[in-house]
C-alpha cells in the first residue's frame, strides 16, 4: 500500500511559532497544495486544521478520523512561543532534555510516541482489511515524526523527520510483511 503523510497547512499559531497542540485552530486563508496523489482513503487527526487541509487537497471529507493522531499535549506551554517561555525554568529544563522530559502538565514524549504508534498500526490494519491500495494521512508535524521514527525501515531520530506545513512524505507498506509482524515503511520520499 502506498501512503502519504501530509502535515496540515499553516495556522496563525504556526506563523507565530507557538506550541499548538490541543488548541483547535483553523488554517490561514488562501492556502493551496500541490499533492499529486489520489488516495482511496483519507485519514486525519480530529483537529480542524487537519480536516480543513484534507478538504482543500482532496475536495472531499476525510474518510476516517483517528483520535490517536492528535498533536502532543503541550501542557503549560500550549499557545506560547519561545519569547514567552524563555525565562520559565520548566521550559529551560525541557529544552536541556532535548524534549525528552514531559511538558509541565502535558504529555511526555514516550506516551505521545506510543499513542501515535498504536493509532498508526490500527489505521494500517483497518486499511489493509479494506484492501486499500493508496491512503493519505493528513496530520500534524509531530505525528509524522513519530510515525516515521517508529516505522521507517531506515530508522532515524524523531527530529530527522521534520516537515514544513503542507508538505510530507510518501512511503510503501507491504501488506504481507506487515501482517507477519514486520511493520515497516519503505521507499520513503519527501514530497
């Protein structure tokens, strides 16, 4: 199965470089994309910005909504940017840890990675049961990084898979290998 992992279009929070996880922001007006795929199924996060991006890219509603594809819960950092946080000792600790400690009053990296991994496995198995050959996942940057760091055949660090708004990756998941427990994505290409 060929899949596309596409990050939602830019929001005001993205423009202002804010930590936007649970805040349900719309995308900024006037954005268009050039994704050259015609998926049989479209899967999104439950967040408005992902659903709006999918509608613009594919001219239809998402087929499936995956709760586990929500962006990370940034806790006390939600809605803030570096300038607003730079003097916060909790933020400095988080930066010094390279993002490995949990956000104060938010979600830890391991919990986020596990939630995302589980959601991706469930969606892939469902798509394979439907005999889907092409699917697009319109999700968040963190979700894409989590999926590819977990399932890429070549491996890679979480931060190796960063992608800009409206961009993403294509990849292949071999159904037979997947069903035999070798759950990996191959032929990964940046869009």
